[in-house]
């Protein structure tokens, strides 16, 4: 069945460092891909998405490109801030099915 | 801004008590979901509903039950709480038409059973 694998955390960075969180997927069709973020004490919220190959999703300085050839959707940010400390979830969706989440990656940014 | 609300945010109760976690959304979404989040932050789908009078069990077996009598309301009930039910419970909703996969989440209910 379809699945999402993302890098295990925690990821610990200093402020202004470059961030990459790896995400790869397995799917039989042509899924949409998402990154959700969960700030401390809150529910999840959509960070960015891409619906087809080569699409780039972006929001709040974060970017991810849908790479069909490598079945990947890695999350990147050029300069992280303390306020980016959160848990990040990669997810996959195919029409008619429930969203499939990765296990989450905790990011901790220190000043 | 998502309009989906969960109450209570935090609940500490004793073993054997009956509890209901409330979830309401004002977006008119047909699809609603309950996720259980473990201490490692992994999400497990325990219940979902695609409309009024429709409920299904998710991937993770749960002793909880749900009901969907009104579109906006999707409560989760534990008839007899146990320490193993201690967890964070997240409610979410999404549109049926379009089926974009985008979910809107509540802030969660953190349950502790002593």
C-alpha cells in the first residue's frame, strides 16, 4: 500500500542554519503531497502542498519540490528561526482515500 | 483560520470513568476524523466519517466510539477509561467535494487517565 517515510528526529539547529527534512513516498498512482506543521500545544496546520510532479510548494520561507523520479518531497528552508521549532509531518493523498502521514520530525532551533 | 474546536483541551480523570471529547466545525465540511497521537508524535487514524450517520473505524483499533448526528459535530466517547487511553486526541475535517486532501485540525484534547 501507499506509504510515507520521513527522516527521524529530533533535528537540532542553530538560528539561521539551513534546514532539510527528507521525505520519500511509495504510491501506486499520482498522489498529492503535503507538509503539515504542529507547533507546541497546537493541532496540525497545512504548511505547503504540491499536486503534481515538478510542482514546488512554498510558504513562510519553506519550500518542497515534488520529484517523481526520486519519489521525494524534501522540505527546505534557507534560514530557520526559533519560531520554526515544531513537529513537521509529510503526507500523501490519493483521491477517495484518507491522508497518509509520515511519523513526524521534531525540529528544535536554538538562538 | 480554521474553525474547528475541541473541548476539553485537557482532561485528567480516574480509571473507569466515561468521557466524551467534543469536536465541532463551522465550515460545513462533510468529512471528519479522529486521530490519536502517541508520545513520539506519530498520528494514528482511529475514526472517520464522510457525513451524517456515517462512521468508520480507522487504521488503529480503538475502544472509543463516535457518532455523527449533525454535520458540524463529531464527538468521541470512551465508556470506561483506562490508563492505556492516555493520549492526545486530534479532530480534523475536510471538504468532500474536490477531495483535495487538505485537513483542518482542532487544537487537540489531551487525556490523562490515572
